[in-house]
């Protein structure tokens, strides 16, 4: 994005990390933030779906486009 001869903005250099691959930082950070978010979501929510919804029926509808029942 910036700082290199083939970058979109070659004259500016606003790199946060000293590496050329931000995946070294962003992949572990995303994993840890996702894990922390799943813990916080469990504490708040209680139920993950409405009582009248069947998770298998919703999955079947999303995958096939048709309801599970007759």
C-alpha cells in the first residue's frame, strides 16, 4: 500500500509493522479477538437462537434453499 516502488502510494510510508507481510500480526490477532468475542458472547446471550427456531432446519434452508419439513 505504501513505501515501496510498486506501492499504491510510493511517496508515503505509513507502515505499522516492520515486516512486509502484515499477516504475521493480523492472523494471530484475529484469532485472539475472535476467541475473546466468543467468550463474551456466551456470557451475554444465554440462548444462541430463538426457541421456535430449529438450527437444523435453518441450516437446511440455507444450504438447499428449501425448508426441511413437508
